C-alpha cells in the first residue's frame, strides 16, 4: 500500500510516494507457569510487554472490537478482563471452577467456558457480566468450538471421549459423538459443514459432519523417527477459505499442515518443544504456535508453510490470540 506525502520546497509542492509498513499485529500469549501474558509485536518479532495476571493462565481470547482480552485464570476460578490499550486488568467474569478454555460467540455477546473440575459449560453474558446458565457435559470438559453461524456449540470431554453438540438457543445437548481418547480441541469449518476434534492420546483428528453428527473421517499422523505415542494432536485451526488446516502435535514438536478437503497431511513444520495452541494473524498470512517446553512461540508463513522465526516468551506458554494494532 502506498501513501502520498506532499512536501513544500522553494515554493513548489513535491509529491512523493512511499511504501507504508506492513500490517503489525499484537500477539498475546498466556504463560501457564509464571502467571503472565506476553505481548509480542508481530512485525518486529519482539516482546513489547509482560502483564502479570492470575494463577495458571490458560485459555485466552479477545473481544471482536479488540478492546479487551479475556483470560482464564484457572487456579483463581475466574476470567480476567484486560484492557488492550493500557494492559491493565479492569475486571473479571464469574467463570465457575477451574476455567480452562472458552469460545466467544460470533456476535461477541456471549462467552462459553469449559469448567474442567465440575463437568460444566458455563454460559456468560458479557454485557451484564453474569452467568446465564450452566450446561452439564461429560467428564473433564476442555475443547470449545462454535459454528460460524452461532447456532451450535461443541464441547469435548477428555475422560468421556465425546464431542457434545449444544444448541445455543436452548442450551440443551442434542448429540453426543464418540471420538478417540482425550479430545482437546474443537474447530468448525468456516461453512459450518464440519467440526474437527483433536484427540491427544488417540493421536487423531475426527472430522464430524455437522448435519448427520457422525464421524466422516479420521486424520492420522506419521512422522519418521517418532513413536506414535509422541504424536499428540491438540490445537486445530482452519483457514478462512476452508482449504487448509493446521494441527499442533504436542511433544512431536511439529505442526501438521492438512488439506482440509482431502484430509491428507501435506507437511510437518518443525517448531518448538510441546506445541500446544495455534492462532492466525487477522490477514491469515501467518499462523503462530505456542511451544510450552521451549518457552517460545513460532511464526509460520501460511503461503510457504515454513517456520519463519521463534520468539521467547514466558514460562510454559499455553494459549495465543492475535489482534491488529
């Protein structure tokens, strides 16, 4: 993108065109072990701020207007609200015990929270900062995904090994789909047609048809030189055009690149140690992984599927979300 600047010199107007800098984004990383959120400038690949937060921060997301970060302070049994302009904690939400992961509704009005200790999904109204209802689910709920049309919520229960489909209008479970062992994450395709559920111990990603509520395909992973038990799928992200998916493979230290139409694994990208969660930049040119054991994040170029650079953050980075400057 070009900017036109006008300079006055000796009575003459001189118009010059200069290239404006590429879009810069702020990357927010929750660090589970040292109770901080690291803020990274995506252009400079540098840490610009460290925010002290509550105990054991994990799930992290951002309001659609970019004004607030929502953060699961799991051991404090609360969700903290961080002002992105000041980096100050400005409030909290009644999350229920041990909030681990959550998802924001497409209209930005509701937060759906997995409460691992009491087997509930807590529904929070963000305007009133109050609990709307609690939905009983399976044992150890974690993964949370919502359909782009906002009609369906999927929660995964780690011990029950199910994906629970919840009608967001009635807050009732309509379907329970059995998947492989220890499901950790749920991600809908942009066209609402499928939901992908990763199974950490099972080593697979189940592709569930959103109409029939049946598993239509299971994606498996094989990496030369690694034992199958080292390949543990966790975070999943699908591109906005529905063409590619990225799967974080835990202690395999790799992110799998999957053709989202054929379900074939196209590539494994080597990143840091124990890759956990993933987030796209808003322009979808880059995807970022959190690497828990190596205490860093890795920037991956979506066009080439090559790792660009890693940046050291806090201790045991868990979640990541990105917001434009």
